[in-house]
């Protein structure tokens, strides 16, 4: 990551999986759209082995996109298993992640 980020991460005791990641950027140079942020979040979770995740809600606050993803099984959204991803819209970097309910 670039030097203007401070990250805080929590890993699961069992398996060492990423549970939460949080950060903040003061940048206001938006170069990514909300749709691009959704695609970045879906690719990020897929690369972590979380397959068939789909955006079920998203919002932009400041220069950050907040993306809620849920798994899809047999064309059914498993809504209680949300993964929350925060994307910096200035560069597409993941600066937040939360999977407590997954």
C-alpha cells in the first residue's frame, strides 16, 4: 500500500483467515466508479476463495465505496452471510473488509 494508509487487521484464531481490515484515506481524487468498485470487491473476495459472491448493496461516502456482498447458491441470495468491502475510489485499493457474519 501507499504510505498514506494506516491499516488495522484482525485474523481468525482458527485458520488465520482475514476477519476485518480497516483504513481511511483523505484523498478526493476519484478515478473509479461505483460499478468498478463493485467489480474490485467481487474479484477481491473471489481471489480469497469466497466464490459466487455478488453485490447486494453499495454506497459512496466521500471518496470511499462501501460494498456489501452475499453468496449466491442455486440462484438464491444467502443474505445473512454478508461480506463488507470498502474501496478507495481514488485508486481502487481495498481499505476495509469485514466478514464477521460470513
